[in-house]
C-alpha cells in the first residue's frame, strides 16, 4: 500500500509548496536553457528534511529530459517523463545515497561513470542525496568533475547540513535554499489530501497535525497517515492529541490563567493532573511556550503598557530558559513545577524602576547602627539612696572627694569607644570583626593582604597589590554590602563606605573600573539598603 507521502509527492514544480523562490529560479533557468541551449550543470539543494529537495531533483531531471524540454512544465507522457517516475529503473537518472557510499573509491567510480553518455535521454542526471556525508577525500575526488563536467552530465546535490559541505564545492554549484514550510500552507495541503481521499476531519485537527510536522510536509503527511488509521478513517482532534501526546488546550489555558494571577496551588494541581494522564512533559512545555507566545503577541497588539508587556516577557523568558533543564533532567515533573511556581511569583514583584524611584524619593537614611561592644554587667547595688547634691567645683589644690558615689553602669557609658589608631591595630580590629560576623568569615584575610589600610572617616580605604585581585574578588564584590559595612562599623563608628584600590606591577594604582563606580553610586547603595539586596554579579554588555 502506497503511503500518503509517496502518493502525493510533487510531480511538477508547481506542486511544490512553500518554496516559491527556488521554484521561480529553476523555472527561469529552464526557460533560458530552452532558448539558448545552455544550462548550469551543478546544483545544490539545501534545507531541512521533508521540504522537497529530492522531489525537486527528480522534477528537474524530468524537465531537462522531456521531449518538449528543457521546460518547467514537462508533458508527463513521453518516455523520459515516464522513466523519471521510477528513477531506479532509468539508466539516465542515477540516485546515490552518500550516507552509504561515502568513500573515496565510490567517488572515483562515479567520476569514471560520468564519462558514459546517456542511454535514451538528453542528459544523464546524477542525484547525490545527503552529500555532506561524503569524506574529505571523496569531495576532493568529486571536485574536478563537478567543476568541468561532460556536456551530457547534470549534478544535483542535496543536503540537510549545508555548513558541512566544503566551500570548494559550494563555489562550483548553484545553491537553492529549501526553507521550512509555513503551518498554514501545510494545513491547506492536508485539507486537499483529505478531500481527495474522502476522509472527514474536525476543525482544528489538521492544524495540530500541521504544527506537529514542524515545517516538513513529508512528516506532516506521515503523521496524517497514522492519525487516519487510529481514527478509523477519520481525523478527530482527540485522536490527534492522543497520538501526538498533546495536552488538551483547556489544561494549557488553565495553567496560563494560574500563572497570570500567581495561583501556585492551581499550578501544582495541574501538574498532578498531567502526571496522572501520563503526559509527555516536553510536549506540554512546548504547547505552553507557544500559548505564551500567542498571549504576548495579543498583549503587544493591544498596546499594553510597558510593565504589562515586560511581565509576560519575563515569564516567557523563564519558561524558555528551563527547556534545556527539562530535556536533561531525570525528574521532569520537578523541573516543570519549580519553573511554574517561580514564574507565578513574577507578577508580585515590584518593578525595578519603582524601587529606584522609591529609594530616590526617600531621605537618605543614616548608616546602620553598629551593635554595641559587649559590656560587663554592673555589680549589684544596695538599697537605692537619694542622689546627693552636686558639689561645687573644687579648687585646684583640693583633691576630689573619694566618697562621691558613682554607678558602675555609668562608667562604661561615659567612656568613648576605643578606635584603632595604629595600622597594626586597625588591621587586627578589622580582621577580628570580619571573623566574628556570620557569613563574612571568608573575607577576614582581606585586611592582612592590604599593602595600605587607612581609616579616613567615614571611609575605610584598602589598597592591595595587583597580583591578589583574583583572590580578593569576593571582598571587592561585597564592599558595598550592608552586612559588611555593619560588621566593620562595630569597630569604626560612623563608617559609611569602603574604598578598594589595586596597584599595578609598578606600585601605581590601577584605573577604576566601571563596576567600581557603580558600587560607589549613592543611589545604587540606597537601593541596596532599601531592598536589603546584595550584588551577586556585574556584567559588561558590548
């Protein structure tokens, strides 16, 4: 029994669907060949599978050898036209599968065979399919005969991997691209086939088959053949979804609605339902991404505001970024649930410009108050006594009264905080503060590596040799972190900023980088303080 893909294979250039550019160019070349008697003798058809490359090569062989040719509309009744219908039985149409005949010996045998004149036709046409599979030696052996072929030989090369064909071959052939066929054209062709076969079909069923073909007419016809068999001679949408593993549109729209309102519970329930149905997670993901793409197009055509468009774009971008994880993971359901719940929270996040404007409108808040140094608990006192009167200032020669009462708790409070004065004290105090702070222990070596450390209120200035920059990249990245500033402010009251500089090989301070200026920007620091965020990474674009 002949399959639909073979039964409805194109016989004329006009039968080709979705390749108008290549069809027009070939038709014009055949017309000029009829008028002048000259035609190019080497062609390369390049494109994805199932777009008509081999079929076009056979059509070209018929058009060249037709009794009325060369012509773009062969008669189909003469001996060369009938012979082209079955190229395996025609001596003058030689089809070669390069995937199985890729050796240099096969190429040399072909080079010798080319010298033989046609048996019955005007030209002997050599169709080499999957030509990119030839070895380098085979390409070299074929190169000369393609460049200067005998006048009776025509070469038609077909490939799905144009980038693997050597440039020396591509420079000697005319290249015709065969592009993916639009879904609408495939659907129209499927309707024509169903009408010719007397097959009933439901409204959206053929659309699903056309989309499953992914731009390949042959794949779409093959799927249609299978669906007709599964549907007892009919094309039903439910049968198509079952055969292709496509999730129902109702469930996909439900997931989209839950994402739009941030309903995480509904998303988890949808994933449970998908698991019970035994759905293919990759197929579901593809359907969801396509549905999101259509929704984003609707939003864009409706002239929505930038925040609304950005919200949908961010969710779609998140779904696309998880596609590879879904393919590689042994737990696809977990990947899907995690991605959907994450995407559901995006609508609840405040826009960045709102945070920036809010931070800019707020008055500058004082630096975080450092925690007080631990104090010794005061000794227990006896019964409270009324405060004695304040004595008059004693004369210079009068010693202060030894019996003046004083509270043990008042002494530490009135004593000023001891700030490190010498470089060694400053280095030790900063090291100890970082070592004691939670999460900052890894940065405690920075003060010891500094070639120069200075406290110039309200800024603590670090200067390092240039050869330790890689080692201190974490410290340099965290220098504007509120946690780091608070830890060092415990030993340096009033500290508001950290300045980091690196020397080059000759002791000269290296020029400031753009990311350093960004970290020092007051509005940026205020944004970090307002949101409680941290700088994880800075990238330079362009």
